[in-house]
């Protein structure tokens, strides 16, 4: 694509024949001599009437009147430039950006407007090229404006525009340089500026810098859930799990973690930090609040965490909820083991009945279930049923030896009672 280079004196030069950087430098350092120009009184009155229409948003009428004036402008280049500038502004106001850009370029190409106006148009032209996804042209015009604009006229928003253009060109280091200037210039930098800065850090994989940026963002926009999560994820990326946990724990206290993925990430960090009690407490609360589904998977995670925290009663309750949601007997079998450890034989018996009734257990677990149920029957004093279950357990290879030992124990107990 060829880039149009603005006239410096009287000649227009095609960029295809001149190095872009050289051409830009020439334009930047060249002195203009547009001469002194003025509009006659009648023209001023006509333009003032048109500007009043623009002020009242009568854009169609203003456009029509400006076109009539342009048709009568003849060879008056200064009047043509003024009218093209006005037409550009009207088209911009109407949302017609392509013709607006064309009129701005024509106003500049005439090269007769005063420096302040001539180069101010470069900024608007740069904006329009950016809106039209023509980033090379946008940057070219903006850099010329930077070169010519008085220092006091260069605002933070100009650097934001430069940063946005550079980001689209995937020059992220230059993007950071520009957006950092914008942020430094404004005592109240906008949120979108920080988002642009953060995106550039992520593109460059500058995770420590991204973390620092996010820390600033959550102090300014503390109710934004996304920033807290991003900061936690960056800390995880940096192998700083303790810092990630601190971030998410604070976000949770602020009631910002409203999605299932937020809660599961927090609980995972608590578990990895050997804080299973908090993991269980938060996950169970999220299930009750409806944030996390009350399914087998999540109730099992709650139960495992309570068990790791040695909160056995709470673990039993959670395993019970998981078992209700389970289609097979695996969870009930796990709950039964805990009940056997607690010597709650009737509860163990009921739970093992459900596990075997649901089925879905492999050979080893089926043998274990019969073995445990035999123990429950034995401790409840029903030796016949205990022997029957241990006999069933003996049919499974992995539990055969243990079943045989329990059968021997049963026979000794029966002999003792008979003597």
C-alpha cells in the first residue's frame, strides 16, 4: 500500500519513491510558508450561519451549504481548504468516516492553512485512519503531529492513541512506552489505559510487570472481579501460590468470586497450602449458595477436604451427599470405611448395603465391600450373616486372604462361646 505524503512546498511526493522514515523526517523538519490568507466578510457570514447549523446538529443542511460554497470557491485554495475542513467535520459528526478522511486530506494537501490548523488536522486524520484499520497511515500522521504540535498541546490522550496504534501493529514495547507516558501525564488515568498496558505486558510475557499493573488496577477499580482473578493467575504463573491465595481470599471476602471456576480455584489453592478446613468450608458454602453444582464430584471434594482437616462428622455428611448423587457404589464404599473406623456398625451396614445395591464396583472393591459388611454383621452379633459375607468376599482374589482370616476368627469366637 502506498502512503500519501503531505506537500511541504508545492510538490506532492509519492511514498513509493521515497523511504518512509526519510520522508517523515523531511516533513517534520521542513519549514512551511503558507502565506497570509483571509476570508471576506460575506464568506465569513455564510460560514458562521453554517456553523450555527452544525451547532444545532442540522448536519444535512450544513453539508449541502458547504458543497455549494465549495462549488463557487474557484481557484481560492485557502477557501477550498477551509471548506474541506468544515466538510470533514460535518461528515465526522454524521458518522461518515471515509468521506471525512478524504476531506481532511484534501484540506491538508492544499497546504495553505496556518501551521496550528494544518498540523492539528494531522491528529484528526490519524484518528480516522486508526478507525479504518489503516495503522501505518495513522502512525505516520500522528508522528508528524507530535513533531509539529507545541508541547503544551500534547495531551495524555494523544499518547493513548499512539499506544493503541502501536498495539495494533503488534509493537508492544513501543506500546508500553507510549501508554506509560499517558499514565504519567494524567492524575486520573482511565481504566482502559491500564487495560492496554496490561495487554502489552501479557503479549511480551512480562508477568512480574503485569502483576504490578494489576495491583494498581485493583486499588483503583476494586470491584472488578476480572482483575483479582487475573492477578491470582499471574501469581500462579510466577509460582507464587501463597500470593495468589492471598489475592483470591481477599476477593472472596469482598464477595467478588461469583463463578464456579473462581471458587474451585480458591479451594484448590487452600488445599495445596495445607489448609483443607478453609477449602471444605468455602466449597460447601458455594454448593449451598448454588454457585457450585451439588453433584457427586463437588460433594466428594468437600468430603475429602473435611477428612484431611480431620473433621470426620462433616466428612461423613459430605460423603453422604455425594453418595446420594452417585450412580454407582464407590462413594458409599468410601463412607463405609470411615464408619467402620468410627465403629458405627449399623451405619456402616446400611451404607454398604447401598454400595452393593448400586453396584458398579470392580472385583477388588466388591470383595472389600463384602469384607466390611461381614465385619459390621460380626460386631452387631449376627455371625451367620457375617460368615455369609466373608464367604462372598473369599470369592474375590484381592480379599480372599483377609476373608479367610476373618472366618478363622469367627470360628474361634463361636467355639469360645460354645465352651
